[in-house]
């Protein structure tokens, strides 16, 4: 038992990086502390648009949304950072993608089980929402409208409070129905669906 304790102590000493030159200085200290920086390194170590996911089970369908979530940061988003009437990858960096393992009925059309790029064209009065076969795209650089499998128009709603970070939600609205929601800045758009 004594040998085991001595082994543990030597491992801790080695793990903390002690060397003979530092040992004399450290023996005079009452406590052993590692330096901690109080500097704000959030922009250096954290992404301004962190990668995130949301998922839900609606009936027996597993629906998954993968996106990078930018923040408002005192900017005008829609009609500014994200221009009206231009294609947007519905997130930051790579295109947002949606995956479902069951067929969904959206706006009277079938979205077959699979993985899709999710793109929108925001407007002041209406948004065009598009599910694209090429889900693995960088931004909107390679977006091709001819590769859309489903396109619909939705009416954006105004939020009472600012949604600082882009947020996707999948909410159950009935036994076999749900809604995909995008919220950012003061805008909320909803895409209702049914599980087939």
C-alpha cells in the first residue's frame, strides 16, 4: 500500500511538469497552483458561429438538422447581412442540412427519406424554402436550383424579442405531424410537415 501511494505521488509530480530547477522555488510555496489566464479568449478559441444540431422523433420518424449558428451581434440580419431575394444556406459556413429516415409530406409534396441541403431565399413578405439534393456544400457557392427536390413558400412571422443566435427547432404538433422552425434576429419561419 505504501509503495502504491508513493507511486501516485511521483505520478502527480511528473504530471505537473516539475523539474529539479523549479523544485527549490516550488518548495517555498505553501500551495501548488497552475497559472490561469483571465484574458477573454472567446474569439480566439470559440467559433463565432458554433456548429450545432437539433433532432426529434415525430411518430416513428427521426429528423435531424445540422447547422452552424451565427449571432446577431448588433447587426441588421435580414435585408442586411443576409440580403433579401438572394439564396442563403440557412446558417453559417457549410450549408445547413436536414435528414429524415421516413418520408415527409410538406406543402402537399413528398420529401423522401434522405439527407438534404436546406436553403432559403428571404424576402420582406415571403420566404422561399428549398430542400436540395446536394447537402454537403460549402455555403451557397455550389447551390444549383435545378437540384432542389422540394420548394415551398412560407410567410415569416415577427418575434417579440430578438433571437440572438440562429436556432432551429423540431416540434411535434400532432400524432404524425410537426413543424420545422427557424428563428433568428426578429424573424421566425415555420415549415409544417406530416410523417407518411
